[in-house]
C-alpha cells in the first residue's frame, strides 16, 4: 500500500501529517499522537525537568512558550513547593533555575515569554554567573595532591608554569606528549593548585571528550564563542558587556587541551580577542596560556582540503608558534605495562615504522582478526570485543569498556546495526522529521530526504534499547557534561524524550533528559537546499569513527578497516586508544595483495607537521 501513496506537500497541513502517520506509526488514532510527550514528568526529578525545559527553549523552536510553562509548571516546581509556602518564592526559584540552565547553554531567559524573575531575591547579587561558576568549582583532595605524584618531566613543566603564575609573568606554553604521558594528570594538578591560590584557571579543550576530563572544562567553541566558519581575520563573538568578557579579564591561566587538533585560525581569533579585551598587546593579552596535544594525532578536518591546506591549517604553521615555550613529556605510562606496544605506536605515529609497498605497514599477528569472508570476519571481530554480550548487557562497566572504531560513518552504522540486533530487550525506533527549508516547490520528497546520511547528524531512524550505549552529536549543555562526544547509556524512552545516564568524565552518573531538536549540516554548500532534520542528537556507539573517538581511552578496542585510513594520524589514533596490544584487535579487508600471510594497511603521516617536534 505504501508504494501507492501519493506525495503531499508540507503546506497541505493535516493531509501531510496524516501521510507521515501512515508511513511511520502503527495504529495512530489522532494527530496529537505525533507530538505527545507521554507525561515525561512522571519519571524524572524536577531539577532534570527544569534542565529539559531549558533545552527545549533553546533548541526546539517552540511556538507557544507560555503554554508549555503553564502545562508543566506543577511538575517543574514540585520540589520547591514541598519546601516553601510562598507561591512567589517558588516561582522565582523555578525561573532562576531555568535561567541558570539557559545561561550554561549560552541563552538568555529574557528572550522567552515567561514570567519575570523578582530581582530582589535573585541569587547572583550582581556577580557575573560565569565568574561565580569558576569560583565555585570544588577542589578535590585527589587533584590537590596530584602534584606530589608527578614524574620528573611533569614536575619540571608544573614548576615552570607555576613560577610564571606566582611571579605574574606572561607566557604561552605547549605541553607536547604522546597519549599515555600524563598530560591530563598534569592539567588537573595545575588547575587545582592555581585555584587553591585564589586565582581563576579556565579549562577548555578542542573536543567535548577532552574537556569532560578536566574540572570545569568547556569546549573551546563554547568557551570563547568562536565562529563556525573561521577566516584569517576572525574574532570571537563576545559582547563587551557579557560575563564571558569579565571571566576572560579575571582569569590568570587558560589551559587548552587537544590544541593540536585546533585550526590555527581559532587560536589566532582567541589571541586577537584577548588583546582587545585586556588592552595588552602581548600574545593572548598577557595571559598565561597552557596549550597541549600530540601532532601525531588526527588534525582538524579541512573539508575537501588538500594535504597542503590541511598542514597550513595546523597551529604549527601559525605565527604564534614561534613565541610558544615547548615542554615535552616522554615518560609513557603504557611503556611500563606494554613497552613493545608503546614503541610500536610511536613508530606508527612518527611514520618510521617499516613499510611494505609504499606507505603500507604490517599489523602484528597477535592483533589481527583474520579476513576470510566479510560477514564471518566481522562477526569474529564483534565476538572478540564484545564477548558474552547477552549475559553482560545490563552491566554499565561492560557496555562502555569496549568499542569498535572505523574510518567512515557507513561502516560504523553497519556495526551498530549488527550489535543492536544482538542486544536483548524491547526495541524502540525513533523516526526523524526532514525538510528542505527553502524548497518552496516541494522538489525534494520526504522519502528522498530520509535517505540522506550526513556526517554529524543522526540517521533517519534510531534503533535503541534500554541499556545500549549512545554518543551525543551536539553541544547541549557543556557545563553540565552534555557535549559533542559525551557517551551515555539509555535508561528509558518516551515518545519525544530519552532518559539517559552520562557514563564517562567528571559528570559520570548524572541522569539527563534528551529531547528531539532541529539539526542542520554545518556545511552550507553540501546540498542545493538547506536540510533540516528534527531528531534526537545521538547515535549508537557500540562503534564510532576514529575521529570521534580521539581523546578517549577504551580498555577493549576493535579496529575495522574495510578500506585504508585516509588522513594524517588516523591509524595512530585508532591504535593508541587501546591500553595494550593484547586488548586491541584489527580487522583489515585487504585492497592489495601482499606476500605470504602478512596483514598490512596504509599509514598516513604528514611529516611536515612533526619535523619541529
């Protein structure tokens, strides 16, 4: 019957909605079925509902904000109504809580049709929220004591940076070291002890994965309000009257992790902005900047860029690089438990591992999953990385410990489909809503839009089960752990809301609501129309792309290479995410024949990025 259904234009209203119902939903009885939230307030605490309310305001393009407020106010205020008798005070506290969540999402409550906050009881007392938040970060004893456990190289870097802090000497540092040399451990020691001295130390990172490792961490784009499309003369989009400007003026030290995968234009934009904010013409306005990273890792992707353009975009090629003090970390913790694997990784990352027929290198035999036939070999890789999945699926530690990495989203989707099929439990499928925003003549039917697979956007339909792992594709609330790259476990499903638990980083264990939100590709010229997809901003993450996994440490890693890696550092990153060669398995579908039984794959290294290291 579906093949006989005629197309309907979105402008046709109820006829178009009816067609959507018949295509995707079994047994619908009315149009309200499409947008009912299924009383989400029945299964979560009021504070989580207030966060959800703020998320919906920011991302979901509501038509009637006041109606949503009126319909759900009782659920939003339940905890405060039990504690306080004053109706005005309860409403003020609910609105203040929503205001804080909106501010953490870089939004403002004044832009919405909501009751006004009574400023007489506003908790901020004239202090900028951004500064207040940084000053309220809890100093944990473990992090304060970290300086006592630094190795000699880490201690040298720590002492040099703290000397600049205590003597008020400006300086820009770059902490260079491979994965496993303790860069994050050093950052935590610096952050804790600088904050102990009463200074503000800002933590930021180029990826959500990295910033979740540091107390108070935020992504660089969120922290500095960097423009999406960076150019040679770009500056950060920060208002002079904002709390962000006050925070940047007050900060003593800024730590920027994974800076090696940052586009040079981003670093230069922050430099220009800091000079403008402080009025000091020294690099970064005279602040103490601590950058860190590993140039062996994947560089920032330059869309359709040549090798020369990719290299040029590296911060190594920025004029700022000559003024940076380089501090090396070489003592590798992995070398203590698996010295052979540590040396192998460095040779791969430096591009000096012995090659076969051009840039191909041999994968050690004990890391190889033999290739015979695609389906059989892929199932062998899954069995090696996810043993006894049916028995252990309810254990969170088991679910987040393994992962399979691949080069492209198509391969990742293939593996995720196989694994969610093996995962026991009742399945929930969420279909998205696609539209071409500027398609006034309805040239692109919904069925065509649904087939599009776009990097950074969720698929047309999400197959989920309680207990399955997912990964966030969008920064929703960075200060509360909801960053692009955050890994979560599904705990419950409603029609338009997913209940999930953060399972990695400093916010691990926090329960959150994830709503459907409108999403658009970041590249405006990808299609001859502007695609808009309304869906939950998540993907399954039994498997993920190598680029998405960068910065993580995963105990059991499978690497699936149906084709060779195609960019600098991809193979190095894939291999270095594991903790040992015994827990890292590689399946290569060969595209060339080699002598004997050797398994080889390409290794792409841009040595011009490394030569200064």
